[in-house]
C-alpha cells in the first residue's frame, strides 16, 4: 500500500503549518465528497487517501498544547477517524478487502501513537478510545465478513456519517 499520497515537499510544509494543513484537509474533504456524489469513485478514493494523509499530518504536527482548544483537537480526531472509515468503506465497496482492513489497522495504530499526548485530557482520551474501538469493530467485521450495527460496511457512506458514532 502506497503511504505517500501528497508531494513530499508539500507534506513537510503542511507538517510545519498545521493551521494550513487543517484548511487543506477541509479542501480535500470537500473535493472527495463532490467526486463521490458525482459517481467518480476512483477519484474519491484517491482524494480520500490524500485527505487521510493531511488529517494525519494535523494529528501528529507539533503544536503548543495550551494554544489549541479541546474542540480543535476533537475536530482533528473526528476528521481523521471519519476519513479513515470512509476510505476503508470505499475500498471495501471496490472489493479491495485487504487494503480496507489495512487502512483501519493503520488508523487505529496512529491513534494509539497519539494517545499519550492527550493522556491528561479525559475528554480527548475518551474520544480517541471510542475511535479506536470503532476501527477495531469495523476491522473485525471486515475480517469476519459480518455486518456492523445492522449496516453492511460497504454501504455508500459519507465521512460525516461516521462522526455521530464517535461523539457520545
């Protein structure tokens, strides 16, 4: 699985500028949703990989913890998780089960990696644990070929539809 979907120079710039990376993530997310709505699933999938990479850059960017609000961190985690679920769903609907499973596993591992950064913030910690649980549940469903919450994992879904399961 290709892990580099954005230009390496641009990736480095986004890492150093997390505010711009957030804007880029939103831009890519909008393009991804439009491509999906227009039935351009291959383009939506390519844009989903780019969006996920941008969301990961935001999630892992070095930032002053005190200068960024909990709501911003929550948005970053929810966005990263929703795009990961969405990409996995697109891959699954294209019958690429192994890559769909790999995306879920990688997203879960990334959340495990950032977990210690938020260990003292119980709200963020609970959100990360909820997202990790959702990735694990969907990953197991892919492996077992089961359904999740009565809905087949390969439904044509949009990234926003996953956020409700991440927020309690």
